[in-house]
């Protein structure tokens, strides 16, 4: 399969947006080097990168100074440049984060402070101004984020794969990495399509990133616990009634890393609703029917799972109810968009978030990258990692360069 296996400079596990952005960055930094992406599915962006909200996040929510805050700003700028240069679909439609009850106002004020600290321009709006922007929306106050946008991250991934091939790299599809052995001068990789040797390895395996890391003896302090996000599409009639131009978000619960069900105009003219956040019974569990005993045992034997469940059982139960009842899902949306009913919702494909969960039950909030002598691992890359992909890739490529020099 590979005529000169020793010539592979860097093998990247995972053909999602992070693996592809990293491979492309490595090729841009060292033209002519041999970079190979190994992806177990038959197409790129089969998991998180092709099953998300497709929002270009401006960087309002993240703790100032965190890797998320810094890479989101930088990554969004780079992503917009890429989208414009490549002629891919995107739009700065703006976002409204809407408080619907007085108890949400302190949290909205905190978001305004965070936005200022992160260098994101926001405008506080009263109820009247909110309705001037979006007549169908309800709320008592809102924060307008003019630079938030939408795109199609699946299309970004497909274009990156083309660019990688054009730059002399390879994206090998249908190749699952089974074992990795880190040796003194190289990394030996056993795959379903034979063995190969590379000088360095990057792990961008998303939902399986902790397992890939464990294969080189790295014991991440957190385990990936899969959280499914279910989506609906608004029917054309409901969409026309809503007439939404901007993204419409609730005020999130700061203790929970998910943003709450929201409404997202899509680049193809649709109106996406969701995602909720329910425990998935398999790492690639896109419905309740998809159960993996191995994955489930991995989740249930992790002490952090039970600690998390004790803290969040009430929030979690609300999310499960919204998963089992379309009417409950519609009620959550109706707080933002009054009049929304179950009849307005058509099921759309779900996504599963790779969320790292600490032993102590803490959901790891920030992006997490760890390395060994010859390998670099992205171990927590939830939202806004698609927005931030090019900035994360720059950091991963810098870690690879250090290892090559070392
Ligand atoms: C419901 C949902 C909504 C989201 N909304 C947004 C949003 O609006 N904006 C935003 O910025 N971010 C959003 N995100 C987050 C974003 O989608 C992810 O952070 C991003 O896609 C992560 O990319 P990745 O490359 O790390 O993972 P993935 O896209 O999951 O890619 C990992 C790849 O590794 C492959 N792989 C795994 N194991 C192996 C192996 N052993 N051998 C070979 N290949 C392997 C998998 O098949 C997969 O293709 C959302 C995520 C979800 C789930």
C-alpha cells in the first residue's frame, strides 16, 4: 500500500475538521513532506464535523484567557478567510442571545462582560429592539452578536481533503487505526489496511481520541463520554412564519457546557432547531436504538459519570424528556419563538459530542492537547472547535514541529 513506509513524516488519525486542518497546516509549513490522514469511514466529516450546528461562533461564551476563547477568535478569522478564498457558502447573519425570564438577566450580563473581555462586539437590546430585529421572537432582553455566522463544515472538510491531495498529501479512507507503537525513531501504526511507519503521529480521533491515546500509553485524566445532540428542521410553513434571519439562542446554564436548544438558519435556506444534550448509549450512538455494550460499560465504569449524574440529574432529565417528546422539544423552542408546536418539527440527523469527563465528574471545559515524544493528541475538542479548527491546527502543528526538532 505504501512503497516506502519509512518516508511518511506525519500520520494523522481522523478525517474530521481537526485532522484535515492539521494535515493541511503541516503541508503548508513543510511543502513536500509526506503527510497521511487515516480515516476509518468511507468519507471525511462522517462524525462530529458533518453533524453539527454549522455555526461560526464569535467567542462570547468562553472563559477569558482560555484556549477556547483565544482559538475561537483567531480560528473564526482564518475560517472566514478560507471560506471566502474557496468560494464556500457562509454568511455573517448575526446572533441574538435572548433572556426570556428575569432570573436569566444576571447570566446575560455576565455574557456581556465575557464578550468584552474576549474582544467580541455585542449590543444589549431591550424587548422592543429585539422585536425590531426579529418580530417573531420573544424575550425581555437580548444580546446581539453581529459577527456570528453560519457555514457548512462538511463542505469545508471535503475542500480540505482536496487541498491536501493537491499539496501532495494523502487522505486514506476506510482505514482504521488499530494499534500504535511508539519507538525511539518512529511510530509503528497497525491499520485495517496494513502497517505503516511514520516519524510522528497526530491523534484527532474525536469520539475515540482517548482510546487512541491509550494505545501509546498516554492515560488521559479524562474519558470521552458521548452526548447526543438531536436536531429538527422547521417545516417550510413554520419557517416562513418565523422569518428568522439571525441565530436565536437562549441564555445558557454556565454550569453546563452545552448552549441549549437554539434556532439556526442554514446556508441552504432551512431553519435548524436543536441540539439538546442526552447521554448516548454508544460513542457513535445517533439514536436511542444504537447501543454499544463496550462503550456503555466504559461510560458506566467511569467514576466521573456517576458524580456528573448526581449533580445534573434534574437538567439531564429535562433533556431526556425533550428527546422522548417532540412536544416538550417544541415547548423549549416556543420560549424563543412563540407558537412553535410539535407539528412544525421534522426530525433531522443527530450528532454526538465527544465530551471529556474528569474522574471527579467535571466536564472538561477547555480544549485539551497532550503529547508524548513522537505523538500529539487532541483530547477534548467540543464546540467551538469547528470554528476554531485552523487555530487549533496551528497549535498542533507547532507541537509536531517541537517533537521533530527534539
Ligand atoms: C451536535 C453538535 C453541534 C455542534 N455545533 C457546533 C457549531 O455550531 N460550531 C462549532 O464550531 N462547533 C460545533 N460542534 C463541535 C464540532 O463539530 C467539533 O468540535 C468538531 O467537529 C471536532 O472535529 P474532530 O475532527 O475533532 O472530530 P470528528 O469530526 O468526530 O472526527 C474524528 C474522526 O476520527 C475518525 N476516527 C476515530 N477513530 C479512528 C481510528 N481508530 N482510525 C481511523 N479513524 C478514526 C472518525 O471516524 C472521525 O471521522 C458541534 C458538535 C456537535 C456534536
